[in-house]
C-alpha cells in the first residue's frame, strides 16, 4: 500500500517563505496528478496547487504569483514553494495523489485524489 508524507511546515512571520515537501513511498502507484490542499479553520479542504504528468500546473487564485509547485516523477516527490506568506495561509497542508486522468476543470476537487498524507502545519503570524 502506498503512502505520502509531508514535511517543511513551520511558523513564520508575514512575508516569509516556506518550502513544503511531499514524499511518496516507492510502492505507490504512478499518478496522473499530485496536489496540495490546505485545511484552514473550517469544515473543508481547499485546493492550493496541482502538478500533473503532462507538465501542467494549476494554482488557486489566492496563491497565484506566490506559490510554485514542482514534481520529481522518478521519486514520486513533490514540493510547494510559498513566498510572501500571509496570515490567511495558515492551515494544515496536505498532499494528495490521483491515480487516474484528471481534467483541468476537476483538479481542485478533493474526490479526484484517493491517497493523502497526514499533513504539515503552516502558521503565519502578523
């Protein structure tokens, strides 16, 4: 059974930067897309960024221009560089993996990803 492990979270001041990492087990099946979601205080996770096997990336409007997602397919690894962090970015960040093809319009749907890590906490103070 495959699994994902997030790391790189922490506490930073507004304007700071963090690089989040997601490592996949070598036993994890190849994926079409890997994604970062976050769960701020509230009931639901929200999509942050997605990178897929075709090389395309998708960013939420809230992080566009401040975040860069990258993927190393050989390691089934993924990272999210976040700059100019804001208190609104405070959340638990999760990486997810989708095993099937995901169309661009569907890539921020939680239901498209069937494997999730345990999360890494990001806290941004003002």
